[in-house]
């Protein structure tokens, strides 16, 4: 692939990840106060929503400032963790677990759906971005794609 194609792929994927992280942060900060009443003796679900919003914001800023493998990986962890949590607590009544309150909520509503889709799409885009960055790095440095090829 040409340098222009690699660049376009990275920019497009980065924009998709940033949009998903922005949606993730917005929805969680918007809903946080609604969930302050769902709490354990240590944390409320609102606290966890604020933490998710902060992590999504941090991941977006990090990816924007330094679009590297480690920032793409951080974005992947945040988005995949978010979509994983919403799906688990949608379909499984985990109950209170350690310091976490019982967050079981078997109801889909517009903001929850938007957040889940945004996180899911961003997670896939972050994974592909991570792969593209890795492939581009191998291509640029001349590192062989398969063990045993080229010099060690």
C-alpha cells in the first residue's frame, strides 16, 4: 500500500475511535447523576460513570496527541471494557460484587443504545487501528512479518 493509503486509513480509524470515545464520555457524564443512588458502601454507579467518562476523555486526548500503538491499545481497552460492562449488566444479574454496586439493568433506552454502539464501533476501529499501526511500523522499519524471514 502507498504511504497515502496508510495515512488515510490511520486518520479515518482515529476519527472513528475519537468519535466513539467522545460519545462514550458524553453519555456517561450526562447519566452519572441519575445513577448516584445505585451504590455500595464504597462506590455509586454514578461514580463509575464519571470514571468511565474520564477514561474515555483521557483515551481520546492521548490518541489525538500521540496516535501510537499504546494509545490505540488504551482506547481499545476503554471502549471494549465499556461495551463489555453494558452488555454484562444488561443480560446478567451479577449482583453487588466487592466494592461495585448491583448495576443490573435489563432495559435498553436511547442513550444506553447510543453508548453501546459507539463503544462497540470504537473498539473495533481501535483494534483495526492498532493492527494498521503495527503493520505500518513493520513496513517502515523493515521488520519481517513472519519469524525466520530476513535478518535477526
